[in-house]
């Protein structure tokens, strides 16, 4: 179960780090 917890934290970090890039990528065409 420890491994599951590790992957859960890693996935959470990845989402937090990449979410702004994803939002910006979706938002950019509307701004142009």
C-alpha cells in the first residue's frame, strides 16, 4: 500500500505542476 501512496503523491505533484500549462494551452487560441 506504500507504493500506492507514493504514486498518488507523484500524480498529484504532476497535476499541480502541469495544470497551468494545460490551461494556458487551451486558453491561448482564444486570446490570439
